[in-house]
C-alpha cells in the first residue's frame, strides 16, 4: 500500500476519532510523535539555524499596544515563514500534514468553515526566564478559530526548564499544563474559551504556531479593517 494512502487513512482517522471529539469535549488536544524523529530533527535543525543566523525578531503585542515589544509581557523571538523558502522542505512537509489533518475535520468543527490559515510563526524563548503572560489569541473576532502549535524541544524537563503552556479553559475549575516536548502537536480553540500563558523558560524553547481561520469571521474582520482604514 502506498505510503501516501496510509498517511491519508491515518490522518483522517486521527482527525475524526480524536481531534474533533477532544476539541468539542474539552477544547484542546495534542498528538505526540507526530512527524517521527528523522523528519522532526530536520525541522528542528532548520529552526535552530534561523535562530543562530539572527533571523528571529522580538515578538510584538497585538491589541491596544499593537506593534510594541514588551519583554516582561512577551519574551519570545519570532519569524513568519510560508514553508516554501529555501531549505524549509521539512517545515513545508509538516505544514502540509497539519493542513490535511484540519481539512479532514471538515464540517465537524461546529460553526466553523476553514479555508485558509496564517503563515507559520517560528518562536524561540531564549531561556532567560521569559514567557508570555496569560492572553487569548483571538478575543475580538479576527477570524482565527484553531491555534496549532508544534513543539521542538528534546530532553525537556519542565521541573528544570519551565516553559509549560498552561491553558485556563473557560468556565472550568481546572487548568491544563502542556509540556513543550519534541514532536508534540497541540490544537486548541483560539477564542475566549482558552486563555493561556507560556510560563517562564530557563532553557532555549522552540515552537512553531499556525492559526486556522473561519471563512465568515475572517471576511467580516477584513471588512471592518478596510472600513477603519
């Protein structure tokens, strides 16, 4: 059986039997060993090279302080990439698989109809105790409906290194702590249902995030933006 077919069957099964139910039941889920060691290593090496070559810039705040870097609130360094850049073949492969996974979720995502996503945001917390304070990705209806984060940190020990992503599910009495371990893929709703924070990191912490857009909400947000400008 061709590998492509196996991958399609597996991704479809994972989407329908795991991702969709988890999103509806608790609002988030994660998959471990998503790419496997070999391909995951290729993604990690490319991200490390971006960091080494000084391609990452301080993350900016959205909202009222839009475009402002405030290290005490958000301490990551980032770069936006499409995946088609030279040397990014492994990243492109990763993005293609995530796209397929979300596509297989299809009409089962409740009110959402996903047609597009953002570029990938490569992020590095340099390990000097920086994190990202509690926030909501999409508090004001900008179109983002699913946040998807791929982690790249080998031998990560949260007791030593910190860096946990803590989710505060709306209306629940518990929090969910997600360790940013190598080859882990996390999904959660981007709106006010999932406030979250990145706790201070004491080792270099790499991740890659993409946001999937609901077509109707995205179109409405673009229309509002055009009217404002």
